[in-house]
C-alpha cells in the first residue's frame, strides 16, 4: 500500500492526483494507493521525509520544508502548468481586473507560510511594499468543521470583515463568486500580475530519491496514472464530480467540474526547463535555496517519455 496526499484537497491544480486515486487510475496501473483526505500542507513534506507518505501533490517547492534545497526529493511530473495563485476582492469594490495598484490600502487574507510568501513576492515584483502602501496581509480564518478543506477561507475572511480580498486557489475564488461575495482580480496563470508571474510555481507530484531508486516501476506507474487522469479530465470534466462526491461539501462538489473544465488546458505532466528556471528564481528570492538546482537533480527526468499528453 502506497500513501498519497495533496497539499490542499480542493485545489483544482492538485485535484488531478486526488482524481487519479478516486477514479481508479492508480489501480489500473497496478499500484494500490491510499488517498489521505487531509490538509497535506500541514505536515505532508515531513511525512514524505519520514517514509510514512510516498507521494505528495502540491506546490513544486513544498518539499523544501523537509528536504533543504530539495536534497533527497524528486519531482515526478507536473499535475498542472504554471502558477495557480489567484486573488479575489470584495464584489462591491470598484476595481478593474488585473490592476495591481488597486490592492494598495486593502486587507488581503491568505494562508501562512508558502501562500503568504508567494503573495509578498508577487507584490514585491510589482514594486508594491505592504508597509509603504498600507496593505494588510492577514491570516485567513477557516470555517468551523472544514480544517482539511480550506475552500471557504477567503469568503469567511470577507464575511467576518477582517479582509477586503483574499489570495488562494481557484476553488476559493469560485465559492466567493458563486455567493456574490467576491470577484476575480488576479489570475497569475493567465497572465495577470508582474511579468513572469506565471513561472513562480507549478503543481507537481513529489516523491523521494530513495523511492525512485528502490521502486522505479511504481514511480513510473504513478506518472502513467497521472497522465491518464489528466487526459480523462480534459475529455470529460464531469468525472471530477464523481471523484469529489465523498470528499467535498455539496457546494464545492457542485463547482469542481466547472473549475476542471476551465483549467483542463493546463493539465500536462511535462516539467519544462523554463518551469524549473522560474521555480529556481522564486526559491532563491525567498531563501529556499542559495543556488539554482540543476534540472536533472530536481526532476526525475528519466521518466520524461511518460509525460506525453497524447
């Protein structure tokens, strides 16, 4: 039995890994995978390091918390392409989509550590200083009973009056839009934000060097399962509803297929040199590494022939 978790269960960009388990694509490849429906960002990297977890779906940089400079960790494939961070703002604000200067004077809620790091980096790249420009970055409260699902965090922050906007994944924005509470302001993947913002990050399936060395056939099978899942979701986004039915509250389950259809063009397992260059730049700027990590050190490139979309 191999164990899988994702950093954020309802992130559409990580959902490919979830669906691979829930829709039986891992099983089709002959590997028995148990999906742990928990908030994997909390302790997933440490579980990976300790050997009690075998696959972690999440930000490509997430393993650096337990594997300094990724030493001992390997990226098997991409779950989706490009930075998948979004900013939503209160629906009643007269703000033009994509106007970075419009965030000045606002309170933005986000999860701590890595998401906040990404937000602060994006602002810095845009020449915006939170202290100088009166931007409050506040902790994002979680709805009671949803500690493993963070989809309503941004909405709760606005409803409680602690924030004017929020930074997070696509599900959080979709919930805010569906309730009429928030509207999309920035979508880095689709070109919003400072130049090059889409290269800050990407969603990846991470394992360890030891696992690749000791179980190469299983690692290869996991990649094939991801590629098949990406293809299936691109062809039939409605499959996402089936995968989510036992995991998500009704509200989120009703939205996931639409989000998967929207993001399906980005479901590609390829890890490009450009993606690793962008990741290295982001990681160095934020103190996660001191020197760029060579592509073949970071990526399990021996499996690249398995990444093909077709």
